[in-house]
């Protein structure tokens, strides 16, 4: 019989929360240090809160809700994760109610979330008023299978650690504007970007690579490394005026080669299923589909 307590999360919960999240989301690449950094670095106007569900002192549920401060639309975001063996006892509903109440207190009209593709998760979302907006494909490759890139004349490959972070911020902002999705992440200051991405404890700025043309970074691939010999390319993109020249493929290939040198055995990536250009890049590099997430919005 479950002996459940649902309460606000505290700092001591982050270790168990990381273990839970990595079980519920099997393709997640994340550490306790990374989770703590992401939460601590958010601005006050994110209004982030966390809740846990415990069964006899063991953390079996984790939920979070906030305002998505990186988007000028300022929608809400919520996420509920429950251990598979503890489902069916109302924990997801109890945690979601806390998320909903928090966002309602903030006056949030739109709330976004994502789920795994299992029928129970999809049914849960639909029953609570969410509509499906888009799907993210998760793909993976063993970077040890990747051949080193052939660099064209007039093009230079540089590690992100060697570049001016402000130039990389400008490149990232320029590419993010075209990433498919329900809401555009179009409102991130340099200081916040520096904290969220450049200063992230899982970021490997030595392995991540940018394509430089005429001293200007025009394409890049950003790598985060988690525990267990796994990593994720969180973002790969090219400025509009430089697309169609294979620069995204070049940056991603070079980053994967660096990941292999660092002992990484699996690199995953997540792409909207409508993002045909990046999916073609992945196919050329030998990425294989691993799964997908369904994204939802309410109302």
C-alpha cells in the first residue's frame, strides 16, 4: 500500500529527483549538478517551483511549473514525472493540481508540457484539456563511428571555448528564431544566456564546434555531457545567409568526433519532426531513431 506525501521540494531532494527523471525519461542526459544549476540560474520572474511525491520516504514523483522566461510570449511550462511502479494511484493528478494552481496564481493563460508517447501519458494529457501541438524525434549515434570532417577552403573550425561568447550568443539567437515549435524562444538576454548555456556545468565547450567564415561564427553544434558515457547535442544551427553549404553537418560532425575522443559512446539529439533539414543532417551522420516526445498546450 502506498504511503504518499506530496509536498514542496527542498534542496536535499535534487539527487533523488535526478535519478527519477533519468528513469522516467530514458533518453534524458542530465546530472544532479546540471539540474541544480538550471534552477539556481533562472531569473526571479520565472517563478519556478517544484513539488515531490514520497512513498515511505522514497521520492516517486517530481513536478515543476514556471513561466517560460526565454519566450516573449511568456507562456507557462509544467512537467509531471511519476515512477512507473507508482502510477495509477493519483500521484500525477495531485502533482498536476499544484502546478495548475501555481500558474493560475501567476495569471498564466497558456501552459505547455511534453510527455512520452505511451498511451497512458497521452490519455492523461488529453483528459486534462491539453491539445497535441508537435512531436520531437529523439535520435542517437555512436560518435566513435563518425569520420573526421573535410574542411573546405576558406572555412575554419573552432572550439566554442576559443570564441567570444557574445559572438556565440548572437549566432545562437539568430538560429533559434527558425527552430520549429509551438513557442519561439526569442527573448533571452546575453547575461541569462551566458548563465543558462555557456556556464552550464554539463556544457563541453572544448568538444563543441563552430564553423567560422571570415572571422565570423556562422554555424555551431553545442554539446552537453551527462553521466554514463552519454551526451546530447542541445543545439545545432546555421545563420540564414550561410545555409545550404553543409555547415551544420560540418559543425555537428566535428563535435561528434570530439565527443568520441572524450570517451562518449552515445550522443542523442532532439528535433521537431517537421525540421526536415536537420533530420537530413542526422541521417547523413548515421543517427537512428530512438523514440519521441509529444508536446502539448492548454488551452
